[in-house]
C-alpha cells in the first residue's frame, strides 16, 4: 500500500476501505507508512486499525513516534494498546519514555501488571532479567496431554510463544521443558512427565544479555528460560529479543571500532551536536597521540637532510602497519565476540599472528625491494625498506592480537582496541623502527 493511497482514502473519508487495506499490511511495515503522514492523519490511521493490529504496529515504532502517539491517545485508546503489548515490550516502552509519558502509561496499567513491571525494572540494565517476558505457558508434570492442550488454549493467547512449554513443580521450580510438537503428536492420555526433557539449559536473571544471545546461537533455541537463584522460573527470553540484543551489540561494537561513543538513537534521530560530541573526544585523543609520531620524525631531521628519499616511504610504511594491525585486531575482536578465542589462548593466537606476519612481511618486502631496484637502483634502500616492513608488520600484528585480549582481561570492551587506536600506536612504532634501521644500515 502506498502513502498516497492512504492520504486519498483519508481525504475521501473511506475509512472502512482504508481499514480493510491496512489489515492486509504487515504490522512491522505500518510505522514506515505513518512516518510520512502529518500528526492528525497519524492519529486517524491508528484509530482505524483493529485493536490487535494497532498494538502490534505500536511495538515496532521508534521511541519518538511512540511518545507523540501516547500524548495524543485517550486513556482508553492507550489502555487498548498497552493491553496488546507483551510485558517485556511494555517495560522497554517505560524505559524509553520521559517521566510525564511514563506517568500516563502507568495510569492505564492495572495493579497486577504494574507490580510485574516494577519487578522487571529492578533488574540491572543489559541483564537477562531486563529483556525477559513473564508471559509463557507453564504446565505440571502430572498433567495429561489433553489437560496440557486445554491449558495452552486457556493461556496461550496471552503468551509470547507456545512452542516451548515449561514444566514446574508446586514451588515453581523448573523441572522440564516440552515443545508443542511433542504434545500435539502424542496420545491424549500420555503424561507430560513422560514427554518433557530434563536436561535444561537456562540462564540466571543476572546473566549478561550478550551471554544469553550466545546460547541462542549455540543451541538454536526459540526461547530460553530465565530462573532466579532458587531455580524458580521467572520468565523467558524469546528469539526476537535475542535478535534485538545482537543488533544493538553489533551497532555498539561498530561505533567503538570507529572511535565513536555509542548511542542508542538512529543516525537521523541523533542531532548534529550529539554526533559531533560522540566523535570529537576520541578524535582529540587520537590527534594528540599522533603528535608523538611528529616528535619522532622531527628527531630524525638529520637523516632526512642526508637522504631526502627516506621521507617518501613514510606514508607507505605507516599505512601498511596500520592496515596489518587493523586486520589482526578485527579477527581477534570477532573471535572474542563469538567465544572462538578465549583469554587462555593468548599465546596460541600470538604465535599464529607472528607466523602470519613473517609470511606477509616477506612478501611485501620482496615486492617493494623489486620496485625500489627498478625505480632507484639502490640495494641499500631496498634492504632498509624490506627489513622495516617485516619488523613493522610483525609488531603491528602482535599489537592487533594482544591489545583486544588485554582489554578483555581488564573487563573492557575489546572493540575499543580497534582500527583508530591500533593505527595510532603502530604509526609510532613503525617510525621508530624505520629510522632506527635506516640510521644503522646507512650510517647516518
């Protein structure tokens, strides 16, 4: 459906036709359609939507659009929307909104749900408890398949997923999991305890959300149970929540790797001043760090005066070193993120990078040596550049390997040890190596 179609139907007041058309639009696409409408039209379209469709579309909206909509909806309309949201989405909404909007939301939430919301808000940010939902299907081991199906029919409509059902004892301790397929294909008199799996993979409410997503990747789960310290089931993390966490973590790592302070807002939703502020601190640090390189070059002014040609190779050496360091740091950071590389692998990883650097350095040295002999017919210069490249590549790859692991050891995000910082450090070392080799071999 095109935006012009919506505008025409609104202008001609063909609301029934518009509602029928919108019913055929996927809820995730509706916010994009509302983006191009004026404030009054957005409210009209939202009110035309069915209660279920409105609630689902609302959950996909950007925070700024949600805020505007909440302020314009009546209490009854807002209650209808909130009632259609799953509990984790309601908690996320409250965390995103300013105080005056939160007050309006809580006003339409019943006392029972408000208590649950307050409990979920107590969990630390980025923990499993902060992203879980409390709406799931719970069963008893003494139930028959027939009783279990009736239970699913009764509460499944309000559950975020019914694919996995969780078997609890009288104290709500998780004792088993059974998927809906097993229930559907079994005889109605079969007991749930005979169908459930007892080798349960669960997470604690305080588990870091990034660690939770790794379990989804490892075990291909649709949902993961979340238990408290006494193994009582308090919620589940679903696949859609895990995907959101992965997207947020990837975005954050990319920003850190580009020396930008992470932000939760989108590119166009972030102001120019905020963008500048997020970037300028790291740029200042890197710029001042680069001044060290300038001081080193100044120190070797006499070498420049004696052999001016040495200056021509500085950009190539610094660029090669920076690129090699970035390659290594990217691979190590990725390995740490996927748990392929652990802190105990530091010497194993370093030995691998050293061997790689020797091969890469040798190839680069030979190619540059041939070029220098053809262009300048200077064997001594070719040797200097060749040795410098081999040493620089080795140091760069070693730094690219060790610094992310060091960050991990210090409980910092390894992504901060990415291209900009690695490049700055490698520049310093490459210049020192270059002129030390040049002055030694050439006797300057």
